C-alpha cells in the first residue's frame, strides 16, 4: 500500500514538474514572440497605416485574452495628426499559436483628428487581417476647408460598432453620431461590403437612419428643428435613399418672421464617394401649399456643395408663401398661385436669403388683398377706371390677377413683365423688391377702360379733360404712369389723378 502511495506521489511530482516545464517553455516562447509590446504594436500599426505611430504608454494583457492597452497614441497621417486617448487590442491564444494576425476586438476611445483635404489619403496595408469587432467611443473628427471663411466639416462619434471586419466579408455597423450641420444626433445602422479595392464604387451598402431634433441654427439665416428617418441601399457609387422629414418651427430671415412647419418626402440617389446627390423627387408641404422639387446637389468639398433645383406648384396659395417670408401678421395677398422656378443655393457664410438665387414665373389668379383698406382702394380703382362715380360692389367681389417674372439675387428680387389686372384697369410694372428690408420700387403704366376725365367728377374731371388727348389709347380709355413704392407693410400706389395705400389718402 505504501509503495502504491509513494509511486503515485512520485508520478504526481513528475507530472507537475512536466507541466511547469511546459508552462515555462510557453512563457519563454510568449515572451520572445509576444506581438503586443509597445515597439511591436507601434511597428505593426505604422506599417498597416503607412504613417508613423507613437504610443505614450502600454500595458500587456495576458488573461483571459492576449492583448495590449495603449494610451496616448499619436498617428502622423499625411493629412494631419490623429490622437487616441486609449486603444485596447485583444486577440486569442488560438490565433497566437497559429501565428495569425487576426484580432478579436479593437476599442478606440477618445479619438480626435483635425485633417486637411490636401495630401495623399491614409491607406490600409494590413493585408487580410480580420477583426471580429471594432468599437469607437467619444471621438471627434474635423476636416478643414481650403477657405478660412467656411467652417470645417465636423462629426462626432458618440459610439460606433463595426462587426466582421474583413476584406472578403460584409461589415455590419451601428453608429450614433453627432452632426454639426444641422446640429443633432444621427443614428445609422446597416451592412457594408464586401469591399473591392479595384472597384470601390460597386461595394453594396444598405441600412436605415434617423435624425432626431437637429438644430438648423448653424445654417446662417435659418432656425428650426429637423427630424428625419429613412432607408438606403445600393452600390456605394449610387445609393438610393428614401426618407421622410419634418422641420418644426422653421423660420427664414428676420427674427420676427413666422414659425412654420414643413413636411417632406424625399427620393434621392447619392454618390458615396463624393456625397453628390440627385433629387429624384422632393415633395414639400407648407401650410396648405404643396411644392414639387427636382435637381442636384453637387460640387467640390471646397468651397462646398451647390444645390441646383427646379421647383413647381400648381396648387399653391400665395398667402402661405407670404406668411413664410414676411413678418406681417396678416398676409398682403390671398389667392391661388402657380409658379415654376429655378433655384440655386451656393455655399458660403452669408445668410440664407442673401445666398439663395431664383429665376421663375408666377401667376396669381383671383387674388384679394388681405387688408380691408387696400382691398377697398382696389375696388375704388376698378370703379374709377370704368367711370363709375358711386361704388356699388362688395369689396370682396373684386379680384385681381397678378403675374410676372422674378429674378432673385443678393436678397433683391428684380420683377419684370408684371401685370396687375382688375375689372376696368390693367397695369404693367417692373422694378425691385427687397426680401431683406421689404422695400418696394415698381414703376410702369396703368391702362384704364375710360378716359382720364371719366375717372373722377367735379372740377377735377373738368381739368383732366385737357389731358385726355395725351393719355388716350388708340381704341378707348387712357394709359397713365403708375408706381408702387413704400414697403411690404405700407405699400403706396400712385397714378396720375389717384393714389392708394400708405396713408390711404386719395387725390
């Protein structure tokens, strides 16, 4: 019995010694071939990124997984420095024993970068290394513009997960980003790849996105909050996007402008390589007005993208549009309007109303003025133009037809071929209107159904008879100079022998 026990004890000692020897040999081999020393990690990252990498401090991690915790990592990329507060790399002992470079996880915490658009891009030379998961937290990237007058492109990464990083497999991603313009959170998730180095534009991508209560204030001259959600799919060079959006409390221009809500349905095609977009369909709704848009958003990163759009509407209401771009509590005009216009919005730091350019034609049918005094003046004009000395009509029964062409530049709308027609009179006008300070300066001719002396009575009619031959038209009536001046809030209409608007004084 004692011999048996002794034999077992010696056997146990031998086995224990063998295990210790194996472990010792393994430790020696690990120590000699340990791939996660600071110098080894610096060298491998430098080779993979084609950029010098320096690590401030590193701590080896042995169990349960091999790896390294690196702090204060500095990467000198060709376009600017990148700093990482903490970089955590984990592998597996299985990969280590196979001498495989594959990694189990990489965590990037506190990355900050301010990069230039000039110089060669950073390239990846890591070969076929696979990473099961990459996580990015509390990071911020800025890309400088060539122009000092334009803010850099900025994006924050609150958290991002990328799973299945491989050259031959699709990558699943989910990111929570902080946008700078508009300022707010963006949640995006989907699948990308597999990637083709020879044809990167063919790499498939699909997923969904959502923007929550993003502030439009970073866009000069705009206020409001944007909420949008949608889906995207297609090759990277031609991504189809379907989305719906809502802008609450939108305000354009002055601080006293009205707050409105706009809803939109969007179908677009986006080039993932340069972010150029083609709007296949954009339908917006403002109050009771629907507008149809198509066009493109293209351009170089500097000075920025330019939007070139075509806008049309056959079912708009002029009161909705005036309410949106003015501060008057009651719109000056009411009535259906149809229009077609070409809109260009170039990049730049100037306010929205100073940057936007527009060329278009409009037609307001059956328009009525929103202020009783002005509508009464229009009725008086119609009556006098027809030679009627006593008003007989209800002011609301007199409607006006207004049409013309507008060209908007630098906040000034140049109006041409503007015609204004009421029963008994028609005016042809041209001039300018400022969408910044609302100053009106229109001049032209007013054609009357009757002769000038028939538009009034008494001594004034007698005196005007001498002028009838001068202003008489070939067929009938008179053609006299006319002007509309003042401001949007207090317009003044003047014609020979009559005046309306402003103080509502008639001559």
